[in-house]
């Protein structure tokens, strides 16, 4: 099954340790995420450059009539607000029906969610490695579309940038 293959690839990427391997891991993560979305028949666009090559976008997808720019990070250190500010800038230079998904496999620094809540433009929701793993693990039976709907709902109705797969699984 393709889902099992993707989980195996995710686990293999987690074992990469050299500096060169870690750079490759970031690009591989973008590819893996596109393939996960394709598994759920969500239209994606691979990494691209725009604004005369001035900006690099890790990927994008279309979901329920909206476009989402995607930023992927797989670093040892936790993602901080500066990296999220970069995605906010890319979204602000896009059309009005554009939001963002920031995937940080190892999560965020402790201030990220509270700082994002202060932003009047709540246009980014967060996903971590645990969320992705839950979608890939057959036993959890977690549908990516259901997770995205819940994450987007929590962002739009409660102003919460992060809704965990664990919260969704616990609510079933």
C-alpha cells in the first residue's frame, strides 16, 4: 500500500544525520508531502519560484476553493517566529484567497503560537511531524482531509494556529 511506503520513507528521512543528508531531507520532505496530498486527491503544485526568482515557495495546494502556500522545515532546532514571518510575507504578496500551511517536523519554539495569535492576519496554520505521521499510520485511520478541515476550522473560528492530530483522534 502506498501509505505504508510513504511512512517508511518518512521514517528513513528521520534517520538521516549528516549535514548534506539533512539538506536533502528538506527537499525530500516537500516531495513526500506532495505525494501524501496526491494520495488524498488534493491538487498540489511542487516547489516553485516567483517574483522574478525573488521568492522560493516550497509548494502549494488547493483545498475547498482556497490556495495554500506551503513551507516545510525539518531542522533540529525548533522553528521560530522569523520563519513564519517569511511565510506571512509570501501570503501577503499573493491573492486574497491564499493562506498558508507551515509544516515543521520537529515543532516550534514555545512562543510561536502565542505570537501568531497576536497577528491580525491569521492566515497560517501549523502541522508537525506527529500530525503527518498520524496521517501515514494505518492504525490511526486519520484522514488528511478531515485533519485539514479541523485545522482550518480552528484557525478561522477560534484563532488557533495549531490543532493537533492527537486532539482530533481524542475527540473521536
